[in-house]
C-alpha cells in the first residue's frame, strides 16, 4: 500500500529536524529510517518534493549526495569558521 506523500514529507522533515542537532547532513538511507514501512521509492519522491519546495537541500561532494534541512549547511559552515578564529 502506497504511503501518502504529504504524510511521508512530514515524517521526513520531523526525522531530519530531530537528528540534525547531531548530524546536519544525512544519506538517503538515513532518511529511509523516518518511515521504515514505506518503500524506498516513496521516500525518494517525498525527499525530492521537499527539495523542490526548498525545505530540504542537496549537498554533494562530487561522489556522494547528502540531504540537509535548508540552511543547515550554512549554519554548520559559520560555526566551523567561528571555531577556527
């Protein structure tokens, strides 16, 4: 049975908000833990929809793509630069 996309988006956002304090960037497999009863393809569609809505952003190292809440990467970079000074 297909999960409702809006419900999945909410679960993914809630999961990311909860975990972002400890892990600001997440692999797709981490997002799948938001609802283990949903199929991976459904989670992928929900994550892609969140990126299009600009609530979540991609981060890529060139070989790996990670997801983060919008602005979390900027906050992480600012914190890193403050610690260096």
